[in-house]
């Protein structure tokens, strides 16, 4: 770390800076009533903490409380630079533009996105504040890694403030097809914002291709071998270059543009870097005798059924929980599965409870659970055990060990790390994963039972198949799945991304 100040008065010094919507710590209250901080348990923090420690890195993010300004502070070998947000900015930038506009648009318009200009104004303002925070703490020539859809304008803003920096961006959610992305009134600014990065990472190859096609058609930039040639001087026009013919319905070009002259552009690479999990931590917990005993206790509490189906999701309309419930209910009605012999456990972690569409979704799911249990429960067995809570990772691993079948039926998901956690926990080779083909995980976990969750009959057939697969077939599939997950953990993901960024 170096301590210098640039001409703009920014205090610099950290060679590696992460910029994310949230800081890497959560505020906690100790038993004595004092306030402290605890490292966040998420996979991103787990992956980057060792790098932050070795490079004395800095993390720029919101600390989670509105209308409060905190001074920078240090915690567990990380320098934390809080970004202040007002309650109105949380409503407009985060709940509004990020999750009312971008989230549904990027998830194939499963819910209707809303386009409000004051949301966009707040998004620009807050992104500028994050960029300025990163500029203040980054050393000369530092590497800055910006995270996720809430901060898509930061790369270009940061490049304008600090052209000396090496900038990466990773999009944790899907990137939509060009035809859907075209609905965004501010599509031009968002693409320009992302192209401020030297390297733009996506979960799937299809996401990277969607972005490249949008850039080619909307901006007319030349692209070769995943590298976008970004003009050093751009007039801001959204139309393709003169003489360039494109098909807007397909979002593709009929012919490739000629490469611009050297010295008139810089390169921004867009490619896939599938994220993963802290595999070692999951495996370690799955070997813990206390957690193994807890898994047995869970099965006993459920009446020791032959098959436990497990769903673990944030309560979100993209996760396909309603489709899963419908398939399960029809199987019960048809007698192909029976309460007592089979039980479903559905964990639905609270999510964006202040948003009306999420409140409606919660009501719909709870009504469905009540209807199913009212019809099929017995005195000794529950058809669905529904839990609207968040649980610590230790309890989640116990659930993974207790469950015979994991149901991941997302309608659209950037990756879905729950699927990978389940696989990592099944060290004995048992367990069946039913996995939506519309998750990023489906590209890697090909030995799962892959399904189209919109096809209820196909989903029902997969659920039944999962209960009837012979033991050797189950073990063969799980061995293949675990090889992939164990060899591609979240630390490797971070190293692969940063190694590539360092080469650019």
C-alpha cells in the first residue's frame, strides 16, 4: 500500500479495491449491548478476503443503514470505505431502479419492469458517489473490481476520474437478449458505463454474447475474440456506424464491421467467468458429527419419510417456487407421491418485503401451502413444511444432508449457488439434483436431471424419476457433479477473473 494524493485531491493507497453495493461486513449487537462488525458470510467476501488481506485491499460499499454517514474504518485486514445513502436514495436507486427496473428486465421480464426517470436520476447520482469513493482509496495503477447490476455506471465514471486504474466488472445476474435490453430507455448509458471496464465478466457464455450483440447493434462497435473496440472519442450517438446493416429483431449484424485504426480505440473484453461456492467450507461442515446428527434429527422430525424434497430460495418470482408447488400438488392429487412417504421442505428466505410484487408472491405461496397441507396432511405427516426464514450455513448443510432430492426450478437465474452447495455436501455420492435449464449452473452440472420449469408435466416426471433412480445411477451422476464443483470453487473463480484482468 502507498500513501499518495492525486491532483484532484483524492487520498490513494490501496492496490486492490472492491466496489459493491454492500460492505463486506454486517453490523451486530454484542451481548453487552455494544455495537460491532462481523464479516459477511457470502461467497463473494469469502473469495476476496484472502486477496484483500495479502494486498491490504479496500472495500467500498454501503453499510446498510440509511441517513447515516460513517468514517472509513478497518476490520479483519480490510479497509472499509462506507458510502452514505439517504432513505430516498435507497428507495429510488436500490428498490426502484436496481430492483424495480433492472432486476425484472434482466430476468426475461418475468415481472414487468418499471421505467421511472427519477429512479434513473438516483441511480446515476449514487453510482457517481461509489465511483468517487473508489477513486479516493485506489493507489496509482491499482486494480478495481466493481460488482453487479446496481453499479453498472461505475466503471466509466471511475475511468473518467482515474484513467490510470485497471478496472474489472462482474455481473452476477443474467444479461438479457438484445430485444429485451432494448426496452431500457437508458440502454446507451448502461452499455457505455459497463464498457468503462477493461474486463466485463458474466455468468454464462450466452450472457456475454447477449451483451456483445447489444453493443454491436446499438453502438456499432467492432468486436473480435470477445474484445470490444471502444472508440477513444465517441459522439454519443446510439445508431450503428454508417454502412452497418443489422437485424434489430435478432440483435445481430449481417456483416462484421471493419476494425478501427490503432490508436483510436481501447479494448474492453466481455466473457464468461461462472461463479462458484466455498466448496471446502461446505465439505468441512458436511463432515461435522454435530451437523450429521442434526440431519438425522431433521428426518426424524419430519416422520422419517422415504423421500425428502428440498427447495431453498430467496422469496423471489424468478425462483419458480409456484411452479414447483403446482407440480408437487398435482403429483399428490394423482397419487404418484403420497404424504408420509414423501415430504417437501421449502425454505423461502425473506426478500424485499417492502416491494408490493414480493408481498403478493408471499401471499400466493402461503395460500398454496395452506391449500396443499389442508388437503393432504395426516395426523403424523406434513405434505409441505414451509419456512419463511433465513438460516445459518450450518443448518443449511444439515438440510442438504437430510434431503434426498434437491429441487431447483428457477425460471431465470444467473447461477444458483444452492445447487452447487447441495452437490458439495453430498460427499457419500447420494442425492439427486433436479435443476432448471435456465440457471447458469445448468451449463456446468450436466448430470443433474435438467428440466424446463415452465413445463409442469416435465417437472412432475423429473420429480418422480428422482425417487426411482437406481442407486448406481444416482452415485454415478453425483460423482460427476461433485468433480465439477470441487475443482471449480469460488477462489478459483476470483483468481481466474483477476488473472485475466491482469493480462489486459
